[in-house]
C-alpha cells in the first residue's frame, strides 16, 4: 500500500477558489485569524539536498519580510536526507538519522505559512501557461515561481542485456538500499558485484560488504585504477591496493557485455566484452 503524506497550504487557506480542479488564492491569507498580504508562492519540485539548500537560503533571506511561501514536492516517502551518507544507513537502519532537518523543523515553518510539503508525490505535468503543476496524487498546485531541483537519476545501462533482471540494483535512494538488503538476506553466501570504480562505486561496494550476507564482493572498474576522475595513476593504484587489502576483489579495464540470467530472469553472473565470465547473484550499478 502506498503511503502519501501531504501538508499543503492549499488545505489551510481561506479564500481558495477552485475552477476545474485548479486552486488559487485571492488576495489575503487569513490563517491564524488575521489578514495579511498574499505571499508569492514558490513551488519546488524535488526534496533532496539541492532543494533543501535552496529553501534554507530562501527562508533566511525572507525571515523579516515574510513575502514568500514555499511548497515542496518530493517523490520519495521520506523528508530530505543526506545521500552522501547513504552507506551509514546499514549501521543504524534508521532513516531519520539521515534527515538534513528533523520533522519539527518543517512543522515550525508550516505554522506561519512559510513552508508546506508533499511526500511520495511525483510531478506528472508542468503547465507554464496556467502556472500550475499536476501530481501523481491528482492534485493541481499553482505557482508564481517554479524551481526544478530534481537532481540526477541513477544510471542503469538499459542497452545492456539483463539490466532488468532480478538481482540488478542501483545505488541512489533509501528504497534502493532497502531492496538490496532484502535481496541479500534471501541470497546469503553468494557473490555480489559493484560496477563502478569511482566514489559511488566504492560506497556501493562497502554497503554490500556491510550487509554481511555476501560471501565476497567484487568491484568492476573500466579504468586502470580506482578513482580515476579524482586521482592520478600513482594515487589511484594506492587506493586500489588499500581496497584489496580490505578483502575486496578489484577487476580493472573491464566492460560488461551483458548480465547473465536464468529462466526466471534472475542474475547468475556477468560476461565481459573480452569473454570472461564472473558468477554472482547481485549486480549493483553505481556509475554516473
């Protein structure tokens, strides 16, 4: 069952007109029993780290005049959290520990109309002429200013055969980690593979190790050494040596031709362009 959490000023403001489902506010905001000038409404699409940075700066600049009201729409069921610290989720498995701001921070700003939010909600359409967005929950939300802060998607090589098999993961959200944890618990003592030799790939590999379910974890890298975008060859090879010392196997200069699957479309391994094959039950693509 899908959970939807929605706290919107449109549900709290008197003087709301609705024509064909489009809601608008006329003139005044009568919250808390008194009238005040209508605020400029900013709708922010995305509730990640960039969106949070924008909102915090905007509200700091508007702290005295109170001229703006922000509505933020996030497609995940969680408040904004620290994606950089995703790997630590396996240590405590409490989403709230990753929140950039506690729930009380949002509540305090709701009371004066500065901020409201929609969770587990995707924007399905933007209509610039009417200055509104439509959402997956059926709401129509009007705006004066629209800010798109959706960030990037996890890269899944859809041209690679087997990319949609059971046991293929990406590394971007709490949901991705939840799915990986459940799978790993059901496939203990098998091999896990992290594809990507950058920072994200190493984080994914560490996460797979921290699950303590896989018998071994391998890192697949297309370059000569790890962290090739950040380091020179000497430093990168030192990192590679350090990662191997932790018990991870690192395969360099490897390009995946396809993901091997069985009759039930579950991962059984990967085959490289040079013909070499590695058996595994899980493949996590952590590339940009």
